[in-house]
C-alpha cells in the first residue's frame, strides 16, 4: 500500500453498545455483561471488530452511568468484575477489541471523593472539585446542560459554598488543575489498560479544563447559549492534560483513544488529534449530528456541506470518527432517513452506506444495523432521561408552548435511542424475561434480528456485506474524498481514491426517484454494492430508487 499511515484503529468498525439495553441475562429488566457475552457471536457475525461500551461502573444512575461512583468497579446491575474479565476474554478470542468509556469531567456526587470534598472546607479532597465560597458572593454564571435552571453552580449548605456541575447536580465537575486528580485519573486508566482493554472514549473531555477564577462570561456569550458552551469548552490547558495522559497512559499500550467533541474550530480538532502532538487518535465532532436536530428536519445541502467541510479540513492529516447516532441523539433512521414501513429498510441501509464509505473510523450504534427507529411516547412520564425530565421542568417554568416542546422532545429525546435491542418478535423483543427498564419499541414485532436473519436483503444482512466491503477495500478507509454533483437536490455523490483504486458512492437521500447524469470523467466499471437492485449507468445516466445507495468501482 502507498504512503499511508496504517493503524488498526483507522481500519476498525466500531459497534457501540448501551449495556442497559442490549441483552438482559437475569430477568431484572436491565441489560448486563452476561447478556453481551451471550450475544458475542452475533456481534462477531456483523463483522465489526471493536466494541465501545458505555459506562458499566457503579453509579447511582442519575445519568445512566455517566455519574460514576467507583471508576474501577462494575455496577451490580451489570454483573461482576469476573463477568467483565470473561467478556473481555470472549471478545479477544473472537478478534474483537473493547473500548471503555472514561467519564472524568465529573464524577457522581456519591463518589467517595465528593462525599469527602463536600464534608468540610479543609478536607484533603476539597480541591478535587470546584468550590466557590458563598462569602465571595454568587459565582459568575456558567451553563449546565442538565440542570433544571441551566445553572452550573449548586449551593451546598454544609460548607456554605457553591460547587460546579456542567451536567446534573449529581455530577460535580472534577478539578483538573489539581495534579492529584490527574494522577487518580491516570491510575484508573492504567488499571483498565493493564486488564487488556483496547481503548478509551473520553466523555465530555473538551470541558475538563477551566479557569479556576471563573471570570464573568465575555459579552459575546450574552447573544446565544451556543457561545457560552463554546466558551466553556477547549481551555488551552486541555492539551497539557492530554499530553500528560499520553505520557502516563497511552504511550504504554496500543490503544484507540477518542474524545467526545472536537473543539470549536478545525484548528482545535487538529490540535487534539494530529499524530505529532501525542494527544488522541481521533475525535468526534457534533456538526454532523447537529444537522436535523429540530422539528424542521434538514436539507441534503446542509448535510453534504458539513461532511465535505470536515473532509476537506482533514484531507492532509488528522483522523476523525464518523457516526450518525449514539446514545445522545435520536435513532438515525428517524432523523436522517424515513422510518415509515415502506422506506425504513432502504433508508437505514443508505445511512449505513454513508457511515461505512466515508473516511474516518465508523461508529455504528446497536440496533442501527436493523434500522431500529425512534419510539412512541405519550406523556412526560414515559421519559426516563434526566435531560428530558429536567428540560421539561424548565419549559414549564419558562411558560413555553408545551405542545411544541413535547413534539420536539418526542422527536429528539435521547430515550428514543435507548430502547431495548430488538432480538425477536416476542413481547419483550427477546431482550428480557422481566419488565424492561425502558419500554421496548412497539415495532419490534416487525423490526428484529430474527426476522432479518432470514432475508438476504434485510438491513442486517446488507450491513454485514457493507462491513466486509470496507474490510476488502482499503480505498474506503484511506482513500481521498471528492464531492461530485454538488448542486444535486436529492443525491449525495462522492468518490474515494487511493492510488489506482477508486470508488463512486451515490446516495439518494429522498423518497422519490432521482436521475443522475455523471460527469464524463466518472465511468463506473462494476457494481460493488447496492441496497436495491442496481445496474451500471448507460451513457452516464442512471435513475436511483427512493433511498437507493450504490457504490461503483471506478
Ligand atoms: C456525554 C455522554 C452523555 C452524558 C454526558 C455527561 O455527553 O455521551 O450521555 O450524559 O456526557 O456525562
């Protein structure tokens, strides 16, 4: 192969598992590690070679495990450390690597560090967190994502002081200025790395570095909450911390390291991931998932523009993750495709074609190989997520139009993507013999693994073929990206090129037929894959069916 910097983590296809919802082995309604062990052959059958497990540590579950109370343990709901060891062994035996979620912007307020820290002003753990003594007056405003008032400072009477929490009140932010905190973090990462895990996903990491003076927000922040969020992210010290983490942990192992969030600019993103900086392997940006995150939906032009800009900014160096869904956003087929019974299979397969044919490491969220959709909610009582519940309280306080608010919540809530995996058509979708912690999607009787196993053209079997195609064609991993037909209203077209290998990807993002007139320099030589019946173009012309995806060899 030519002069490309080959790495396993660039060639990997990552499958994200939300363990609460994947497979419950003991009937308590919560998915667990033994459930994942039962399904390892299924995971292997997908062709994916890396699993990202969202947090499995002890936690009071204010934010479903993203509030950790013991970083080196396993939550009893999920099993034991022996189960974890068996899971890791079972994965490695099948050639599957495991990436752990590291949540160290904040801990749980029930973590012993915080319990100590809040107990008195002179406790040795006091400086593990950010405290603001009340006699200094109210601290300057900081935004909190999950707080009922979006206020990141919580008054605590025990020591007459405020503590900082960028997420819920039960998720106090750790103080990364304190070298002891950093040492503790490297210790816990080394604990998992020594066990043999293969990588780390750093949760909310762009928020860790803070100015401990907490000065007033700059004026630009008054205009828009987005400015506040950008201001709170990417304090330059984040790079010192990552370089230190690299020295203390990453340099000792062969790990995949990925940050949630890629900063505010392309320069920020490069500074996080460019190889010579010795920070991270890759990051995932939010620009892609921000497209379509309102009831208005999105246009192909917006979608294509975001991915093309990022591709171009990373054409020469740096590496990114590519994803359309995870546990923080709705189901991809309901957001970017069409989840009606007639079109959901085709559109789910189209979206998977996109994710697996772009440059960057693809991340696929459990159930998206089936085209699992958003679910049905009646009222607020159906929502489990703290983000949904607290934003609802705030909306009531603010007196916003609740019909609009609920319509948005139903479409965009994170609970949509957290419903149990749909294994079969039985009452609990084969997920659990007990009562699932979150209601299974009623459409599991039609969308499930058992049904799709039996159909050669199901989204599941198409997904398997796609993963294999990516494995067989390094051009899909390393090839350069070039946009074609930039004005087409329905079709996203791009080529990938690596030496003398080249492919053309055509994606009809619409529910109508689309005519394509290829430029003369694009002459397809053969069909590599399509989710619907396809033929080579005649005189450069072809018609794509609604949501048809085609990859041609050039
Ligand atoms: C990240 C996680 C999200 C969590 C938040 C706080 O964004 O992906 O699920 O709620 O961090 O930890």
